[in-house]
């Protein structure tokens, strides 16, 4: 009787092997194809994102002078300068490790207060906002 069971199990294994092999290739194939790329991404350092810190600070000073100027030439120029200033503020906050929501994502009426908070956070992080020496 044990020879019969051995034969039946052998037949079942031989019959099921191709199906199981194809199932394993379908399930594990994409993982195996992505494996070299995953290994390579673990070896190389992450690519730098965004602009360099020094350039962000320079842009901040330039745009701050333009925003604080007494009379801009037009409303369009003022809105564009404020939008650029908000973007630089957000990028610089991220660069110093302060992850607050981007100013452009906030409603228009909340931006002035959020702008003040971002400027205070940057000053607390040691980023000088004004380039003029204090008198």
C-alpha cells in the first residue's frame, strides 16, 4: 500500500510542479527584476534636492528688499514678488529643518501671519533676514 501512495504523491508533485513554477515566476518576477535597481539605490547617496543654501539666502535678501521697497511699479509686480518671496521662505525653512506648510498652499488671508512666523523661525535658526548692520 505504501508503494501506491508514493506513486500518487509523485504523480501529484510532477503534475503540480509546472503550475507552481509559473505562479512563482508571475508573483516574484517583478520583484526580481526590480532587485538590481533597489540594490543600486541603496548604495549611492541621495541626490541633492533644491537650490543650495547660500543661493536661497541670497534670493531671500534680494526679494525681501524688493518686497519692503516703498512703492512697487505695479500690483502685478508686487504679487509676483510676494509669491517668489513666499516660495523662498518655504524652501529656506525646509533647508534649516523647519517643516511648516508651504505658504503658497495656505489661503490668501492667512499668508501674512504665516510669513511672519516663517521669518521668525528663520531668525531663530540663525538666518539673518536683513543684510544691513544694526545701528
